C-alpha cells in the first residue's frame, strides 16, 4: 500500500455523500439518514486509485460527521463494515443491537 495522500474531502449533503476528486476521478462514500441513523450503503473508488487509502479517508470523514451530529451508523456497505471492524473505537456509533 502506498502512503496516503491528504484528500480534499467534501460533504455533499444534497447528494448524501462524502466525496473527493483524485486525479480527475470522483471517489464517494454514500449514505441516507433515517430516524437519526446514517445508513452508509456505498463506497466507490475507481480501480486505478485503489490501494491508496482513499475509501478509508472518506469513511473516516463520514464517521466523524456522524459522531459530531449525534447520528448512529449502520454499515450497509461491505467496505464500511470492514472499516468499522478494524476500528473498534467506531463501534459506539452502531445502533443498539447492530452487529458487524
């Protein structure tokens, strides 16, 4: 894995996603908020950019936003679920009874 480059991550609330443009390509972590729960359902990084830590930075930004806004997080995307498994400190964001 190469060193992570700092990203300019934007919260595009109108599109319900966190996004960054890297080398002219859009990378996203998408969600929907339902009853105080951020349901993270899709993370996408173009194949040419995989392995650079971009998805992890997008997910981290989304989780920081959720925590700051008192939202719980349902990791419906397999990448988000794997990220949260690797970062036990994020488990406080899970809704009661939600298992990863």
